[in-house]
């Protein structure tokens, strides 16, 4: 469905954005693929490594709604990946996180509706579920803004949805490259021996987004059924024989992450490879996702009670992919 379309990705010079661009150019034949970001150096470097005439670059910040309106002219699909996502940085600079992650998402909604964008797919995180840090709280707000944006679209064709997933191996800030670097010293650090996380690779993240764009009705939060692994087991797999130092849990950090809360599960369904959280709003079409399997009472998709776990071999493959 991307053939002949104009696609724009915010945060297009980030880890996800670059992987998304390469995948779309390789698999599809878009009319244009626009990289929207605020870093001119990263755009310059990315432009030097891509000579595809379908690829365009647009400097701008999601905080600037007028710039977004200009960028969204004649755009069919928007993938919203721009965010401030480093937890300590968001804690120390809360107003900046709010401006980018919350107000920026509102600007995406407003510009998309005003410009007649057909589909908007926004990236979210497991930290948005029962958030304990500011980053998670801003992403929770962003999800609500994106989902409810469907009500403001009214009779227009614009539809908006979210994808929520866990830790991406190899992305900036991922613990895997940190473990690989610490391995050289013979000592790796983990904050708590009990900690578990959801894991997926960048290509998996891109595939999930592409599938959501194709299947969305507008208003869903798509949650992939991805595996878990304890952080200490991951450290042992990547740095075998190294001393493991437990440093203590950091402010704003959870022992386990959750991708679907028990309250959300009441209006979610299970498919073969993902869950779909349906919105609880009067504009939602009840016929949507009728083929999904309702979740049992009290269900919660948490990293410590997951039914899918990575093995040590899986962890080594993840490290290689990073």
C-alpha cells in the first residue's frame, strides 16, 4: 500500500528512522519518502549515503506546527518517531520533554488533519504503561492525543494510531552496546538482578510499523507479542565470564515493564503476532477487529510473566544484530 504514496517520517535520522527509510526504499516504490528532523548534520550524513531520487530531506522541529503544515503538504502517510527518549535527560529537563513529546504530538495531529494526511502512525513505548518516569508519562499523553485525534478528524479521511513496543536492540541508549563495551574491561554493570525487559530488533520494529499502517482503522494501539529476557541473563550471554556488578535501581526505573495493563486488556484482542488495544470512544466502529480473540479477565502483558522468553543463543544473535 506504500507504492505511489508520499511518506514522511519524523525523527527520520534516528535509529528507527534510518532503518525505516532503508526498508521502505528496498521493498516499496513510494512517490516520495521525506526525512523530517531538526539535525542538519545527521541529514547531511544520511543524504551522502543515499542517492535515491525518491528520498527528500526537510529540516524542522515537531514543536513548530507551521513547519509541520508546510512539510505535510501532499503527504499521504506520516510515521511519527521523533521524541526525547533518554530517561535521565527527560527527568532533568522536564519542560523540554513536554514540548517535544506532548506538544509535538499535538502538532502532528493538528497538521495532519489540516493537510489531509491519510494515515498517521506514532511510535510509543512500554514505559507509557503505568509510568514512573517523565518520559513514560509524556508518551502516555502522546498516545492519548494521537488516539483521540481521530475524533477531531471528523468527516475527513485522516486516521491515526499508535504502535507500542519494548527495548530496541541496537538503538541509541540500548544496553546491549553498553554491555559489549564493558566486556572489554572484564566487568559489566546491572542495576538489579531481578530486572526483566521486552526485546526486539530494529527490523522487527519496522515490520510492526508497516503492518500497523496497512491494517489500522484509526484509534488502535498495536502491541507486538515480543519476548522477554532478564537483564542479568542478557549480560551473562553477551559478556560471559565477566564480573557482574549490581549498582542499584535508578530513579524512574522499573523492575519489570508492562506493555498492556489489566485495565487495557478489557478492551484489547489477541491476534497471531500482536495485540490490538481498541479505543473506548463513541466514534470507534464496533465492527473493527471482530476476528481478534478477547483477552481473559485480569490479563496483563508484563515482561516478567511473558510466555515467550529469549534463550542465551537468542541473546547472542541480538548482540550481533546490534
